C-alpha cells in the first residue's frame, strides 16, 4: 500500500456507534470495508471458475422447485385477474350511481319562460 491519503467522510450515527463498539481502529475498519467493496466489483476470471457438475437428483429437485413456483405464480395471476374484474364491475356500478345522482340533483326543468312583454 505504500503511500497513504486522507479521506474525510460523514457517516450515519448508527455506523459510528457500531465502529466504536467493535473496539478496532477506524482506519482498519474503513480500509477493510473499501477492500471488500472493490474486490466484490472486480470481474471474475471465467477460466479460473469451477463449473459445477450437475447431479441428476439436484436437477430434478430444481425443476420441481421451479414448477412449484410457476404454479404458484399462475394462481396469483389468476387471482389478480379476478380481482381486476371485480374492481371493473364496482367501477361501472359507481359510474351508474353517479349518473343517477347527478340526474336527481339537477334542477327540474321549468316551463317555457315568457318574454318580458308577454303577460300570458
């Protein structure tokens, strides 16, 4: 690491309390956190990664889990579609009631008004 630079940052009080409770120097904690952060961001070398060998039993279990999940999701979609239909029905009923209420609240139509010079 050789040469060092100073880094001034503001952190939430909760993190400050955790740092103080750990009993370790702040510098060590920050350096370790930054190293872990940048190590996690490095692209992994594909040639050094081991390719897991799939065992048939694990494939069947994985397919079963995926199938169960798909069935659950299909049921949820069907349920939500039914709820949408119910909401549309309620919205239609509300609109009909609103129109009826507006008709009831509108002033009654008056007789044809006479011109100012007409007496009868």
